């Protein structure tokens, strides 16, 4: 008697190891592994350009690990799955949960439709350490402040179980099942940007495992302090792999635990906690990507200035640490965490441009563009989200550069036109004497832009705008 045919639906779990849905599917019968590019249901939240580049290569790596038997489709996931089940004797569909609002609604409908037809529908936890409903307060409401969320909600929840190995017996279905080739998904933008972008990365499960080990060997020991310095190798750079599920958070959690119980490990684990916190916010506040969690910011007097926005996007603001970060993003699809805070603060507080502009640009340019983390982080830096940085905390790009890139190794890498400037003037080249500029080959306004705003004046404008919110709130009381 032939084994039952079951579908494993790959989503953001593009790996074989520690994949609960795949393991259960493997034990249930012959597995038809599928991926569906569902831009139709995603609507405005469909993937940006950098994400699509990564996905293209990641699907190729996954297909190789499945002996070329991954089947890919394009269209509405509910229609694709319904068609496969109608055309073939599928007994069950397995998948790992995602938490974006459009996905949760779609997946609930798919599960209901399958069950009505007598087809098994099984979803599993694989993308998070703790489900959003596992970390609620005693009164059943979600935490809005990170520290109690992590210490009381997460660390007091059930311990993180160890990861499981890839299925030892995986019987894969034969046949094309009406699938497309990966190239037919048209994921690559074809504008020449993606090739140099991907030269910095190697997508896939094997590369993810290697990146984790490299971080444990070379970066974790000084993580707590070193993570603030963008020229150092103390950050994991695992975020794209985690986003696409080429490695699981359980694998990362337990691997760093095995390296030793110290403050660096604890600090890194708390950063995984921030990722979980972002997903919990998105799950309980689905308006997170487009609406201020603190409603008072709905009245904030944002500026409309396409020229300033374009200077920021291109890394042409005249503030070297900001420009370095924005160019790193464009060239590599990634930005160091400390620098993300600097460029974010500059956009919303010095330029007074809405955080939506930053969220949208990051969404298109980041290889790790994650709806929960991207939205929550931009609300955090803008001061309008859960447990947000106070709006009056404004990062000074000059002092930030001098403190965290003192010798300019990071800044000079991405702003090479300033590479010959002495450290003393690197982060404020407009203060350098004409002779120093000339010797360094810098001509302000030509080879490198003058500052697009004055730091002191723009800071005062931001604080005045924030005060206007408080005044409006006081008038309502």
C-alpha cells in the first residue's frame, strides 16, 4: 500500500533541521514540499526588493537540500493549496506558523477549508521561542514594556526546548505537480543592484549554521560592549537567516547557552527577546506597521520634504556616520544595529520626517526586513511605540561617530571620499580648515555634501514639536 501523500508548506522556515512541521509530515507519509509566493494576499506588505533577492537564493539552497524536489508556485496560497488537494490525493497539509496579520487571517481560513474537506491541517511553532499567548500578564493582557515582558513573561514561561534534528527518513513525492521553476517567480529585480548586494552573503541553512558558529567563536565573548561599535565583529549578522527561518531561534538560543553562562550570553539572549517582543506587539496590535501605538503622535507636525528624504536615502546628508549607515544598507542589505538607531533618530528628529518613510525604505532595502521588528523598531526610535525611547532622546551623529567609530574604520569604508580626513574632523568635516580639506581632497558641496540641516537648530525644532503635543494634550484635559 502506497504511503499517504502529505504537503509540507514552506514559508519562513526554509530549513530541514528543527522544523517541527516538516518532521511531523515526514512521519505521516510521502512529502510534497512546496513554497508559494503569495503577493496577492500580502497586498501592500509584499516583500521588498532585497528580501526577494535573498528568497531567490534561499529557495535554491533549500531545493538542493531536497534533491531538487521543492515545488514552487505563484498566486493566492488558498487557491494553490485547494488546487493541489483537488488534483492529488493529499491527506494532510503541514506548516509552521507566521504572525503577520494578513498571514494569520489567511492561514485560519485555509485550515478551516481543509478541515471541512476532511483533510488534516496542522500548524506548529517554529519561528519563535514563545508564542504571543504564552507570555501574557496575569490579567491576560500583553506586556507593553520590554523588561517585565522578558523577565516575567518569557523567562518564567516554559523553558525553551532543545532543537530537533532534520528528519532521518524523508520520502519525497515525485512529479512536477504543475510547479514553476524558481527563476519563474521573477524574484530578482534585474536592475544590477542585486548582484553586488548578494556578494556579501551566502543564503541557506548551511551558511546560517556557519554564521552562528563564527559568531560564537569570534564575536560573542565581547558582545555586550563590542556590539555598539560598527567596525568590530561582535554582532551575529544572523537576522536574515532568522527572518527566513534558515536557522531557528531555538538553535541559536541553545548554541549560545552551551558557550558559557555569562553576561555576554545573557545580553545576546535578551536581544532575541526583543525579537519576540516585536512579534508579540504585532500579534496583539496588528495596526503596528501603519499606526502610532501612542495616539498622541497622530497630531505630530511632521515635515514634508522629498529633497531631504532623498538625501537621507542616498547617504548624502553631510553627516558622515549617517551617510555611512545608509550606504551600508544600500550596498549590503544590512545595517549595524547602533547605526540603525543613529540614522533613525536623524530622520525623525533632525529632519522631522515621518517614521513611515524610514520603515518603507528599510522594508525595501533590508535583507532581514521583518514586519514585526521593522515596525516596532521604527516606532521605538520615533517615540510613539511600546516601551519607546523618549522623543527627547535625540542621537547626535557627530558625538555618536566619535564615540563608537573613533578611528573612523566603519565610516571611511562607506564614505571613502572622506578617507583622508584626520580623525579630528571626520565626523564634522565642515569644521576642518580649508587647508586640511584641500590636503584630504575634500571639497564641501562638491565631493561631499554640506550638512542638510543644522544639528542644534533641528534639535530645537524637534523638541518644540514634541512640546506642542503635550500642550495639545493638556488643553484636552
